[in-house]
């Protein structure tokens, strides 16, 4: 399939294969169905791609298993694996504009953001783990006279990766980078809504030097391909990013099959806390980015914005102005000047609009936004709620859209209690010029990540992951390597 881009940001043709990529080849599915892929800015069908089924997952697992035993895993050196990952990063970089255009088209991302965050971020992550591939060491442990043990950090074998639609390329890189650096082979399922960049990337896998079967991409629905990966008896580990509901299903499937290892990056309802002594201009800028970036479809989005009473009015005035400014820059993701695009799908649009409705019904006030933008595509205005109470759905549940709730607070103790009053524990953002207070609160918040005087600035070498029902295990940094290896202790009696 070839798509001809003729946009302000990119002109040119991009060709992708719409089949399944298994064993280094494009194949037709054994079972499954064609899946329509839509442009969220217009709701037009872009193309149809093959979706696989259980038999296709099995075929991919067999290819991955063979590759693991013969050409990858313990049969390669870290240096060789690193070389392939680095080459893949180079090839993506050489096609940066093509990947950006596809990601923007399929997800509705603002072009400049897709380029700098999604595609460039992917290159960065693959290079980072290419560097780690030859640095995965065990330890030597003394156990007595003429005795010692050593540890080996061995790969699991075949790893299943299931990723969501909000950052399709980044999530792919976060999964395959550490998994393959450690020597695992991979069966990856993109989101059925956003497979286009993964399909374009599959065409580079052989050229990068990955032996056939090391990286397999099986597009399809969660209920078929995702479920088949989670319950496959020869997949030794599954790494998942997506909703808490699906994470729970995957963990159950893993438990009921071969007790495979599971790491989960799930949802969030992250607090942004702004104290009276914050640099307000900075806090407004970051709070705005924290909830509205990527149209709020960010798992670490600062969706509950707690503001101390002394600066509440001023904050709200300027934050509202910022949201209105963004609303004026809503439109075609490829047009220069656009800062706010559509949500990814009709389903996500309906979900976000139903939360806005529920907020109103429960008595909260729409301070700005709250409506659809335009009459085609899945655009929702940047929306701010006030007058919300802790029990409301808009305060408790993840909306995953451009909808922030601003809540006034009095004391540090009170805001810590409210911030922690959630089933989630992914991230938090704290704004204060009082360093002691900022650190004290950072330690009191139950979340896997805390940003002080900034928000959601993901760094490749810093662990990413959540507490509570936001998941388990960590991605990125050195920490991710632990989740893709198992430790073997070898006891030696000389
Ligand atoms: P989702 O859980 O519906 O889908 C995620 C992936 O899981 C998709 O590929 C889907 O096909 C697959 N899937 C669905 N049902 C499955 C099943 N029964 N078994 C196996 N796989 C299945 O989530 P989504 O709607 O794609 O993404 C939005 C959610 O993801 C939000 O809740 C968001 O917070 C979360 N998310 C979290 C992070 C993080 O790092 N913590 C990052 C991005 C998104």
C-alpha cells in the first residue's frame, strides 16, 4: 500500500506492507480479518491491514523460538545484537520524515511533536539499548574455601510485547530495545488502531541485520492476537503497555497458562501540585503541557491539578487562557502552527465526551472547552473542570483525553492525602521554589515517578513505571534490563 502525502509538513509517497511479518518474511494471515485503519483528523479510511489470529501467533512463536536457539539468544554476542539495534536506529533516522508523516497520519499527532518525541525518541531508545547489549554482566560470589558461585543474566527466550496506540513507535522501541539487547526474540503486537509505523519498520528489520525470526510483528485485535500471546505456552515473558483492565486480563492469562513473567505499564490519574511558592509562570506552562500534550493521551498526564489557595485564582485565569490559546491552534496535524490535533479514534472520542458529560452531571463546572471541535474527525477542545469533588468519576477515573480538573487546597498534608487518594500511582508533578518541601512531598506521594518543577520529560536512562494499579516492573534505563533477563546462579566447588 502506498500513501501519497501532499501536506504542508511533508510531501512524498510512503509504502508499507500490510501483511504479517513473521520469520523475516511478509506472510498472509492463516486466520483473522482485515482491519480498517482510519485518519483521526478526517475519519477517512487510510487503508486496510491484515490482522492475524491464534494460529499466526503460534507461527510467529515457532519462528522466534527457532531464531532464539539458532541465531540469537546465547548464540550471539552482545556486540552483534547491539550492532543490529544501532543499525535499525540509523535506518529509522534516515527515513525520519517518512516515519513522522505516517505516525502523524495514523495517530493524529501534531507533526513537529511526532518528529521530535515519537520518531527521534525511538532512535534514541534503540541506540541507548544498542549500547547496553554488551554490558550485561553477572557477579562472582564467594561461598567458602575453594567454593564460589557466579551469576549469569540469561534471556527468557521468546518475549511477547503488546503495545497501545498513544505512542506506537516509542512503545515499540521501549519493548524491543531492552528485550533484544538482552538476547530475547520478540513477537510484537501493535495496537489495531495504529500499526502503520510498525509495518514500515518491519521492512527495515532484515536490512538492519536481525536474523529471520528474531523480531516478528503480528498485527491484530487484543481479543485474538493479544490474548493468544498472553496465554501461549512457549512465550516466557509478556511485556504490556495499555489500560489497567487489559493488564489484569493479561496477568490472568499468564497465570492460567505457563506462569510467564509479566511486566505492566498501565493507566494513571497523576496529580499536578502547585504550591503558593511556585514559579507560577513555569507551573502554568508545565501544567498545560502536562495535561494537553498529545491531546491528553499520555499515561502520565497531570489530570488532577491541585492548586494552593493563595495562587488559585491567578493560576486558573492564566491556565484557562493557555487552554483557550491551544483551542485556537487546533486543527490539521500537518499544518504549521497546529498545536492540538484529534484524539486517535471514534471510540476514544466517545469515551472522552462521555466523561465530560458525566462531570457536568455530577455537578462540576466546565471552566473552558467541553465541546467537540469542528464537524469531522475526533477533535475535542482542551477542557478544564472546576468545582469537582473527590468522589466524582472525572477525579477518580483515567479519561485519557484533554480534560484537566483543577482543585483548590489549603495545606501540604491535605494535598498529599488527596493526591494519594487514587487506585493509580504512575506519576506526579510538584511545583514549589521551596526545595525542602518539594523533596518532602516527592517522597510522600505514592507514585513511581515524580517530576519537580517540570512534567513528563521522559529520559531514556531513567526508569519509567508505576506503583499501585499503574503496573509493575520498570521500562527504560538500566532497570529495564532486569525485566528481560533471568538470573542463573552457578555453584562451583573447585
Ligand atoms: P488497551 O488496554 O485497550 O490496549 C492496549 C493493547 O492491548 C492493544 O494492543 C490491544 O489490542 C491489546 N489488548 C486489548 N485487549 C487485550 C487482551 N484481552 N489480551 C491481550 N491484549 C489485549 O489500551 P489502549 O486503549 O490501547 O491504550 C490506552 C490505555 O493505555 C490507557 O489506559 C493508558 O493509560 C494506558 N497506557 C499506559 C502507558 C504506561 O506506560 N503506563 C503508556 C501508554 C498507555
